[in-house]
């Protein structure tokens, strides 16, 4: 499992519209090969900053299959107008599984 973490800054005042666009875009990710789910988290100290956390079966499912597809264009059309600069994207793998208390 690969975890994509996209740090996204949105234009001030676009927070609600951006969140609604990501909700709509969840349908795009449902169609993407290898996509296992996503969530969006918002920074408390900087409310115009978000992290989209998207789970993929393989790195290539994201970097090749999704990024080079029409689905990626649909994603960007929905959320791109709200970006305040390009997202910073990194890929992670689980080092220690989630531990709940």
C-alpha cells in the first residue's frame, strides 16, 4: 500500500468551496485503478492548508495510471481553481501499522 500525501494551500476564502470540490471529486477517485480511499484533513493553525491523503495499491497506480489519465484532468478541473500554488506531493509506505488506544 502506498499513501500519497498532497499538501495543498487554498486561496483565502475558498475553504468551503474546496472542501465541496474534494467531496465531489471522490467519485473520480472511485473510478481510478488501484485507489483504495482518501480523506482530507485541514490544519487548525493555518485553516487554508490541507492534506489530501490518498491510498493506492502501487506507486504506479498513482504516478502513471492516474496522473496520465483523464481522471486526473477531472480532479484538477474540480479542485484546481481553489489552489494557492501547486500542491506538494509525497508518497509514503507504512512503517508501523496504525495502533489504536
